C-alpha cells in the first residue's frame, strides 16, 4: 500500500513520539539503582505524576478505542454506566485506599502487592505472595496482550500495515523503555502520555462535531434512533433494534468501579508517592481527569456515528470495526494539510499513549510477580542486586512475548479482553485489599480464601454461569467480588485471631492518619 503525504507526516510524528519515550527510559535508568527503584521508583513520585500516571496506566487502549466503539455501535447506555462506575470507583479508591495503603506498605516494608499481603499478615511461608503472584501473571498477560492488539489494529486500519508487524514493533518500543528505566520510566512516560491523551480527546471531539454539522446535528442524529441516547435502553445500530437496559444491567455495568480496589498498576502508584500528605492533591487531579476523559470518550462514539450517518466517514457498524472510530476521525483530520497531519499524528500518538501507559505498568507488575515475588521470596533464590535487576528485565521481555502470542488473533476485542482481566483483578484483590486495610480481624487464611475464591469465580461465572443468560447474565466482577468478600469474612472468623504484633501494627496505621 502506497502511503499519502499526510500519512507519511503522521508516521514521522508518531515515530518521534516513540523515540521520545525510549529516551525518557534511558534518562530514568540513571535513577534506577536497585530492585526497589525498578519496581516502585524509590517512593519518589510527586502528586501530579502519581495522579496522572495512575489514571493513564488504568485507562489503556479501551478509553480511546473500546469505549467510543461501544457507544458508536450500541448507544450510550452501556458506555455511560461503565463510565459512571469507573468515575465513582476512582474517587473512592483515592479517598479510602490510597493514604492507608501508602503508610501500611511502607511500615511493613512492601514494594509489591503480593509482598504487602504476606507482610501484612506475617505470612512467613509466603503463601499469599505465591497465590497473588500467580493471579497477576494469569490476568496481566492477556491484559498486556490487549494493549498490543490495540496497537496492531491502530496501524492496520490507518496505514494498511500488517497487524502482526505493527503489534510486534509497538511491543518492542514498550519493552525498551520499561526494561531500561523501570517504574520511574513507566510513571514519567505515563504522565506525558496522559497529556497527549487529553489533547487527542479534545481535538477529536471538536473536529468531529464540526464535520458532522454542529452539536445540534449530532444530537438530532442520536435522538432519531429510539433508545440510542437513552441510559435505560440499548440500541443496535446495525440491526436498528432497541432493547431494555434494565436495573440488573445497570448494576452489572456499574460494578466496573469495584475493580479499582484490586488493580495492581493503580495501587502501586499509591505506594510510590513521596509523601502521603500529597495524595489529596493527587485525588483531585485524578478524579477531574477521569470524569472529563470518560465523558468525552463516550461522546466521541456519538459524534462518530453522526459522521457516518452523514457520509463524512464510512460506516463501521456493517463489517467494520467500531473500535477504530477515533482512528477514522484522526485520518480524516490529517488529510486537510501538513499541519493537520501533524495534529492527526499526535492523536494517533495519544491512542498509542493510552495503550502503552497501561502495558508498561502491567509488564512491571507481572515482572515483579515473577522475579521478585516468586523467584526471590517464594523460592528464596538469593542473587546479587545486579543479577536481580537482570532477572527483572528478562522477565519483562518474556511476559511481553507471551502477550504478543495471546493477541495474535486480530479479531479479538480490546474491550472484551480488558473487561475480563479487570474482573479478575477486581475480584481477586479488591476484597482482600479492603479487608486487610480496614478489618483488623482479617487473617492470612481468610485472605488466601478471598483471593482464590475471587479469581476462580471470575472464570466460573464468565464461562459457565453467564452463558445461561437471563438474571445470570451479569458482569462476572460483581458476583465474584461478593463471593470473595464472603470467603474472607467466613474463613477469618473460623480462623484464630491475628497475633498481637499484627493487631498493634494495624492500630499504629490508624493513629498515623
């Protein structure tokens, strides 16, 4: 496929962006001296970097591709309720969890999530470390793969580049700066990427509204399809059919917000901030950004559909991929001249940013689960600091390769892969995180039961129960979260009470607040 002049300019812009990310990795490597720095940045993050890197790493490619795609093809019901659940979950997580986790993790000397669970419960045999590390590996590898898949779809739809080649090149760039600079590089690039994502969202929605004939035309188009712009009905754009989006569906979709309490790549940012007193500023910045970005991303789907209906861009709901709607809008913008091509390149860089900012954090979390938690703590293989760093970097590469293999099928849905992994972490880690932080009576075996029950129930509900349909057709995170919570409480009450040492530490964290 021969590229047009505006596509070449876009590619150059994107290439410069990718090179910049690798340069940041090199610069950050100078501040990464040990494994603690590699996985937690030495607890040196400022409030703005903490806030924006946490949310950028959280949103992933589904913010700019998955969410607009859902709104484009099925109306705003599912997209908007998902966005509301995530916005509420974000705020509560920062308000309730962040400060206590920051203090608790430092007090008990933990630099990873599995290590926190074991240290919190004085688990000398590292049973909690083992199961938590395995959960991270099981769910993060496909989650990372979804990011690579988003990159592949992006370049294939925009430039006609082979999906697999684009995916591999994107993975190489992410691996490069992550293995070189570790957590500090990932957090710094995430901060920059969040800014680029913001610019991309604003430019795309404004340009799209203009090309669709104005905001009035966009809204008239949405209201012309019964149920499309309703939060209580779902509209299938392809088949022109309307169905009720009932109370059960709403609660099921809102359950996305529960996932935040168990997201390793978000929780690690809480642990890494330089001063817990700065978390209030971080909370405000993060919440405002999340609310605005989710609202704009959802509306991009509405705008994109109006553009399709008016013939400005080709319809994507009939044989196309709705998740590429933002790519189509960016490509149209870039075709107006050299300057707009640069802007179009920045928009595509923003989509890449949303994907890369999540993938790098996931790679680090999965790597720490293997090299730090399993290799060093569970199997007690003692190595030098230099060798430990080498093992950490090799692990990042291996996990990325497996992620590429999982994402090899280009027909896989970014939204669906993220949805499943999100449920896995939310159910396995969310309840045990909340109970470990706020219920003194939580025990080691109660935590073990919660992690195991939550992780297993996600699979059971997704593949065995949910297909039965009817009242059982709800997002697997909600029932799995409840099952895990019950397991923690029941097993902890049947277990012997925590030791005085554990209780005293718990009380000391409360007095520090």
